């Protein structure tokens, strides 16, 4: 069975969304499920960069206590915060 590059990348990102912290898992996985497909390539790259950040920093960004200095990442954080967690 062969998977396209996009499917492999999406599976990798889903795996990276599993952080082991319930709050982060809910926010990130909901975003992947409901919003990722509609992102531009630039926004997808920013999301991938966001997932490289340590959990404590991710939590601060997603709770709105800090704002990323990378403007593209900051836009993605806003989109994640505006996506209902299911």
C-alpha cells in the first residue's frame, strides 16, 4: 500500500499533536480534524513549526498568556484557539 506525501505528513502531524497533556491534546487534535485541510501551505508550515515548541510554551500560547513572536505561528495559534475542542 502506498501513501501520498500529503497523507504521510498529515499522519506525522497527528502524531505530534499527541502531547500527553489533555488540554493540548484536545485543542491540537480538534484543530487537525476540523481546520487543517483548509489551511494554506504557509499556515500548514507555521502549524508544523508550532508543534516543535515545548509543551509548556505551547500551553502558554494556546491559553492566551503569551503570543508567539513568529507572526505566522501567532495566526495559527489564534485559529486553534477559535476552533471548538470536541
